C-alpha cells in the first residue's frame, strides 16, 4: 500500500522545490532507516520494565523517514513530525547507491534492504513496514544490486 493521497501530496510539496531541473519522482514511501542494536533494544525494554514495575513494554525502532526516489537521487525526509514530512535529512546521488541483502523479514510482514553508498564504510538499513512493504521491491528494483 502506497502513501495515502494526503501524505503523498505533502511529501511531493516538500520535495518539488529541491528537485533539479528535469528530475522526475519515481517512488514515494515511508520506511524505518538505520539500525537498532539488540543490546539497545534489551536495555530499553529492561529500563522501562523496571520503571513501570513490568506493566509497560517498550521497543526501539529505526527512525521513520519518508523516501523520494527520483531518476537522479534518493532523498530522505524526516518522518517524526506527527506524520507530516519534515525537512530533507539525506540526499544521495543514485549512481553512488546500491542495494543488497534484500528480503522479507519479521514473518514476511516487512521488507528489508541494506543500502551501500560509495565512499562510505557504513551503509543504511531500510525497513519497509507492513503497510508499505510492497514499496520495498519497487525501491530496490530502481537501484543497482550490491555484489
């Protein structure tokens, strides 16, 4: 399921002034970007469990970012503004980005890929949640595959 019409319009309104001349949007979506270590997840769950006497459970998830894939770049916008797309956080030229290790995850409810950026040691883990998991394969198909 793609972004709803209102969110898609808001994202395009945020992205359009930043597009280069002739640049065309090919995909918009929302995904969790980044990695959350098992240690951090366990620590957060333990602290919240102790503070709430076991009545509250907490999880840590990657930061939600809106993605705009154009014919020239991959743009990431802040997704932590109450649902409305925020400011541009990352802009990557497509020729420097490859996708690899792409697969369904968490009982097939999510789609995960790892982006490699030329010249960068650490990549980005991109997790498409259940409502946007269909966008994952479409996103990956627009990028070269990491070998």
